[in-house]
């Protein structure tokens, strides 16, 4: 694999100070294959930096994506920006579209004029370099996926950093590795960062979801492998867990999906704690216990059978690889002790309740996510008797069973009860209208639709009136939520699950904060951005990754 792509003239000759600075500020965002969230990541980074006060240039070169669509920019706006490079007296301002404060699309028609990519690079790193250097703190280039497009690899000599976006699928890792190898063939000194979307700690059959380079090298011949020297230049930058609320395909606000996702997370935590409290025999090592519990959490059809134990052995064999990188065969010693643990899990009533609740919630979330309506109507998941029964059974089990009613379990079950109250309120049109009426809308030829552009701008620019309206919504809903909670407590005898403060009184502040956080995430869901999400793991991981990249790029 060899590539003979020439660097831009400004790089081959003695580059100016401005050109060198623009190159340092430039981050190419690429991926080995499509469908991994590359363009969404580029837009999110641009928005995060703009909100933090940096001046950002976003350049979209991917013909299969559209950052303008993600940012809800109309064709009329795009049409006012110069689309060609056929004049030598054009100015940078001719090729710039301001999205909102601190964020501009530069050369927004670049991907529709692939043949003009050389002229665009000449302006970016040559004629306009000084103005660009003065105008922007960071420059993000959304490249086409894969290594087949000329615009992709030809830009690499002009940037100092490459951010490769991937996900925990084996094909994504192999294609990402090939992309990285091609990048090093062109620019051996390139800084390469990995951005892991929809990250999970372990994949199917023990697939190592962190080891992109290792997974690639195991599938190619020696001459195509990424060397140890090259591997040292590849840095894992961010591990972003999946969050349905951040799904760009979720075009509408989904109260239903978000509240059920919160409940499922709590059920998963309760199950993890329960599995940890079911004792293993002393002969089973701690590492083996962790792997078995992990497998059981992901494969809930637990049975103390030889077949199930054999599946665990296959899983562990894939995790514990030999020095050659190939899976090793594992024969579990102490099979009787392991089977005894699986037997205890299989007959445990709380594990059974949690497993049923998790399955029903998952099915309900999938049904809710498939609807295009903002809120489900009568006859939807809101009236699901199976879901109600499964959740109430879990909460009652914690409240009424002494050995389960630990402080940690009571708090988790108390959180579950809070979100169950929100879930039941979702069937009230008065409640849901408070949320839907908060969302900015605009009229189009096809009717009224969500004004995504305005909502993102209000978040990025920290609009005071927008935030005042948000807290007014919280104040209006809080008494309703407290009333619904009281009804659930009284109806099902769940007084033990009420969240209390140090004086043993109902912790109103805790419930207010929970409601505030939930509504914040819900009204911002479907935007495809993370800047509005202050309270979940995915947004926290994204902010951390963005900050790390910014510090590296801006370091002189």
C-alpha cells in the first residue's frame, strides 16, 4: 500500500508563518467507513468549541453527509454563498456562512465542487492563510469516509491532526486501521486520535472494543500492518457511550424514549448489584467472577447447563488472547462451583424480576423510538400493563425484602419510582404540552416543524430568556410530579423508597434536581448535539474528549 499524493505547494516550499499556524489549527475528521457518526462528531466538536468561546471554521468535504442539514441551514442561505473558485479576486468573506456566534461554515459548497479542491486548498493554506489564522482558533475538516476519495487523502499533508471516528463493530475497527495505515503512508509524522462512538466495554465473543490497531493488524498481512512506531502515534481520545437522546435520527422530542431509557439504566444497575451479591465459591478467582458476571448481564437466559458454561468458556477464550493475537481455548476449572453460581442466579426471584423488567423496557423503547410522533397516543406503551406490572414488582421487591433493602438499592429503586411517576404523567396531554410548547418551531410549506437551528443557537449562545422559560416549565411541572409520586407511594405501599434528606424528611431538592435534569435532556433530544446535555455520561465523555483535543491542537 503506497500513496504518491503531493503535498500542497505551500507545504513543499518554505511555508509562511500564517500557513504553518493554519496547518497546526487544522483537524481532519475521517473514518474508515460510513455510518459511524463522523459528521455528527464534527458538528458536535464545532458547536462545543463555539460555545466555549473559540472561533471555529467548519469545512464539509463529505458528499455523503450534510453538516448544513444537521445545523438546519436552509438552501436559500447556502445559495447566498459563493459556490465557485473561478475568480482570482474573490475574498474569504465570499465563501463564509455564519451559523451563529463563533461558528462559520467555510467553503460550504466545497463537496459539490470536488474538482475545485486544489483551488480551495490554495486559498485555505495560501492566499487566505493570514486572514484565516487571524479569524479562527480551530479549523475542522469533515472528510469523506474511507480512502477512495481524492479529497480525503489529499488534505492530510495540510493538517497536523487526524481524528478517526469509529464504533465497536469489528468491520469499523478493520476499516479504521486501514485508514490510519494509509494516512501514515502519506504523512508519517501525523498525529492520529481515535474517537470511539457508541462505545461498550466489550463486544460480542470478547471482541476488544478499545484495540483498533490490534484488531486491524490481526486481519492483514505483515507488510500492511501498523508498526509499533506508528502505533505509538495513535491516541485514544474519547469513548462515547450510546445515548438514544443524542441520536440524530430521532428528529422529534421523545419524552417516552428518554424516561424509559432512564428506567432501564436503573434496572441494569440493580441487576449488576444483585449479581455481585450472589456468592461464588472461594475457588473461583476474582477476575473470573468479573467475566462471568459480565457475560450473565449481557446474556440473561441464564441456565446452569453445560451449554451455557461452554458459551462462557468461548467468551473468556476470546477475551484472554494468546501472544499471537489469536483466541485461546479455555476450560474452566471448578465447573461445579461455577454451575452452582449460575443455579443461584437462575432461581433468584429478584434477578428474574429485573430480567423481565429489562426485556419489557427494551421492547417498549424500540416501539417508542419507531414512532414519528412527538408523544405516543392512547393505546401506546403508556397503557402497557406488562410494563407497569414489571416495574412495580421490582420496586415492591426492594421495599419489602429486608436483605434487598440496602441503602444503595433503596436509592436506586427510589430513582426508578421517580421516573415511573414521570412515565405515567406522559399520558397526560396537559403535561406533555408543557414540554412540546417549549420547543422552538417554525412554519414551512408543509406545516409547522421544529426549529432546530434556533434551538441550537439558543443553547450555544446561552440565551437568558430561553433559560428563564425552561425554569418556568420546571416550576409548573414540579407540583404535578410530587402529586403523582404520592399517589404511587400510597397505591403500592412504597413509602420505604421515598428519597429523604438528613432529617429523614422527603428530599424535595433532590426531586427538583432530578426533574430539572430530565427535562433538560428531553427538550434537547433529537438535536443530534451534546452541548445541551449537562447531565449524562455520553455528553460528559464528549466534552472531555473535545477539551483534550483542543488543548493538544492549540498547544504551540
